[in-house]
């Protein structure tokens, strides 16, 4: 392929990343082969092998494509923004099979340093907006605790209980953090 | 085998469950075969097949054995008990490979109803002491939020960041919950 910003190159990358993600989420790691991605994306195996030599190259771009999931658009109101961001995390579990994606990353990262890197990057991108909103919390250890607790409530519920928390539990969690961190005047 | 409470029967169950757990944690689901468990536990394949006909029977007893992990011994002081219980959850991640166990359950429960049941039972047992300590929180939705946030902080950190939270973050989380739920006089 020519220049990396050539629209055809961008298009190919997007198509292949999306195909790789679909396959990963529906079939798991073992389904993610060059042959399956070629078939699903409509490109030749030669193209796939040339630009994504290993399975990890495919997985890396699959999860990078995944980062495009919508986040909540901040309003400036702390309670609304925390609730919105937690809710959008829950929505992504339901609408974008994020439960599948996260559990696959968590499991495989236990034994693969490459997957561990993909996971770290993906999680950092996912937590970004929550961390920005929690900039209002002054002490760094409280900010970290609040971030981990709010994201963790969703991760733990979905991966360990198999269901998202009720909206009354979500808003109680936001209340606990806001009141505990004394973020209200 | 004779009576279920016959000491030899109890001994066999314990040995086999422990062997199955060791294999699961070191080799994953594909390693958990009757042959491997027989070899590792020192019992015959016939014994294993007779009393644990399927891989799921082995997995169920492996995770039941896992529930014997130590919890924090409550003191009656809310802050000490919450901190102790969160810390013992972190310790289990490190000392009992609970990160491996939980990520395997989370991943496999996505596609297996039987594993989903094993996970639910295991998680309920693990959360028990935390829920008891949080009985002090009056409103049920706040109690649920506090439980999910404190357990979730550990699950999320270990599975999504690949490391346990610092002890300063752990105690900040407990402070946020205690102060947010107005549990101090």
C-alpha cells in the first residue's frame, strides 16, 4: 500500500479492524485467524498477512477500533457527568459486547505480555473521560479510589455477577463518591 | 464409595478438588481432563470418572475448594473490618492466584451456563463477609453500591490494570464509603 493516509489504506485498516473485532467477540481468540479475517472483511489473505503478520497485530487493531465507542458528552455538572459516564460504560457492556471484550482481555493478559499491553491501552482509553471528570477530586489517592470504584462497580457486576447494576445502585454509587469526597458545596 | 461422610470419601473429594484447582489455575480449562486430575491426585481414572463424570463436575468442586480461602476476622470496628476485608481480597489475588480464577470464570461464564452458576456461587461466597460488614449501611441500594464498589475496585484493578491498588488507595476507598454513607458518628 502507498501512503499511510491514503484513503484506500485507511479504508482497508478500518474494514480489517472491524472484521477482526467481530470475529474476536463472537468466536474468541481461537477464531481470530488470517483466513477468517480475510473472508469476513473481503480482502485477500495476502493483504492481511502483509499488513498484519501476526494474530496479535490483528487483535491490536481490533481493540483500537473498539476504542471508538461513544462516551457521555460532559455537561459540566459533576453528578450528571459521573452518572452519564458510568451509564455509558454499562451501555457499552450491553450494546457493544464490552463484557466479552473485557473478559477476553483479562483472561488472556494473565499469560500474554502482548495482550496485557493491548488491555492496558484499551482500559486507559476507556477510563479517560471518568478520570477527567474526577479531576475535581483534589487528593490523588481519593481520585484514584473513586475512579477504580466507579469503573470497578460496573466491571465487577457485569463480569462477576453477569448483569449490570440497577440504575438506583448506579446513582447511589455516584452519591457515595460525591458525598464521601465532599465535592458538593 | 460408602457413606458420603466416610473419612476416606471426604479425603478423596478434598484431594481431587485440590488437584483439579491446581490444574485449572496453572493450565486453564483445556488442561482440566480426567487423566490429568487422576495423575495429579494419585487416584485412578476410574475413580475420577465415577464420581466426577464431566469436566464441569471437576470444576465445580475445584472452585468449592477455593472458597476455603481465609477472610479477615471481623473486629467490630467498621473501618478496620472493611479495610481488612478489602486487603484480604487483594491478598487472595496474590497468594491464591485469585486473579487467574476470576478471569477464567468471567471469560468462560460468557458462553457456558454451567460455569456461570459456578461463578455466581463462588462470587456470592467471596462477597459474603463484605456484605455482612456493610449491614451497617441502612439503605439497600447504598449497601449494594458500597459492596460493588469496594469489591469492584479490587477486581477492576487486578483484572484490568494487572496490579492491586496501593494501600493508600484502598484506605481512601474505605474512607470515601464510610464518609459518603455517613457511617461515622
